[in-house]
């Protein structure tokens, strides 16, 4: 994993950044930065997409207990529409890193796919980083659990007719059928739902 090489090079606090919810038709984009100290990583960490919900919740608890620091950024649908999803993603990555620096700034940051321009911390960006980095895998889990919780609770309660508890805002047949029937609501990303306007 990437952390092992970085620790050998003298980087002690390595942060990993990933997001959940880049593609849904509704709801926020959630990014997370997780910083682990060497030797304090829960065993078996992997990409959130490879875990069942119970497994993600299990690791979420472990990560919150063992991480040196973590930061979460939640970017709502209105900002996604205003900035575009790419810029909103970069904004949320930067905010997640900044929130994780409350205890101490990371020595090095690993990003999944996107890299923040102008960051004053040494960093790399690599595709499928959640399979190459413990901290990015942890970030993917935290971001996914936080976003799913928002969709299953807050969004489901506010907009029960759309069935967010079932699809979390993604463009499933059920969700698309509901939009066709009911129209779009304030929780939807208008820039993603052009055919329904």
C-alpha cells in the first residue's frame, strides 16, 4: 500500500481523500480526509464499494476510533449546480483536508483521481486509490456511510415520496419513475435532471 512507502520516506501523517455521491440525481456530495498514524490502521480496510452496509458501518466505527484525525465536507445540490460537479468535488476535497488539520496538518495527501491545485502539502493523485491506500479506503467508507445516512434519514424524511431510503438519490429506475411522476424537488440537482425540467 502507498502509505508503507511514504512512511519509509519519512512522511509520518499520511492523509487519504475520497468522495461519495458524485453521480446521483439528488442529494449532496460528501468528501472525507482520513489521517492515520503509522501502525494504527484497522486490518482489512478496503474500498467501500466492496463492502456490504454492515461491513461499512463496522469499519466506520473503527476508523472513527483509530484515525489520528478526519475531516468531512458536505456539498449540497445547489452548490453542485452552481459550480459544476468537478469544481464542487475539488471544493469538497479541499474542505475535507482543511477540516482534518484541526489536530495537525498531514505530511502527505493521497487523492482518488482528482488532485487539488495549489495545495501546500505534498500530494499525489491516482486512479482507484481506495485499492492502493489504507487512508483513501477509510475515507471512501466514511464518506459513503455519512452520505447514505443523510439520504436514508434526513432526505427520506423530507421527501418520502421519492423513496430515497431505497436508492440514495442515484438514477435507478425507481427514482427516475418517481421524478417522471412527481417532477423534481429542491433536493434534486437541476444540472443532472435536465430532461425532467
